């Protein structure tokens, strides 16, 4: 009979309460991360930043001298590169636009010494 009178462990109410609290925390976490990763503006801006960074590195390495524009692999972004010369410096302006609404997402300008 002593075995039945020992009160060790959690009651059903404590267990259910902890399961409910844990379920709510998991639910809010899933909703939070789902909103972050499904936000198309954030993903579009991230893709635009990567595309512009690749173009800047390409311009520095290859000493590009031409204006150009092209779309990324996904086809949702358009990169426009404009180069102007001023007092021995190349001004390289890179802008990335959304293909859907032609809205400018970001714009970079940097100067590079003309070695020619």
C-alpha cells in the first residue's frame, strides 16, 4: 500500500499545461519564420544584392568599359550597368530593377582607376 501513496512525478494538469505552452511556442515560431522566409520583398532584395555584388566584382576584375543590361537566371531582376569616364576615373553605376514593375530595388556607384 505504500507504493500507491507515493506522490512522485507530475499531475495530468501540469503535463497538459506544459504541452499546451510548448505547442503555442512552436506555433508562434513557425508563423514567425514562415513570414520571414515567404516575404517576397526580402528575397527579391537579397537576390538583387547578390547580383549587384557579382557585377561589381566582375567589373573590377575584367576592367569592363561598356554599358550593359541583363536579367538574372530567375528572370525576375534586371541589372543595368552604366560606365562614365571622368578625370582618369571610371564611374560605374549598377542598378537592379524588378522585372515585374520596373521599380528600382537598389543602386550602387563606385569609382575605379582607369589603367588604359
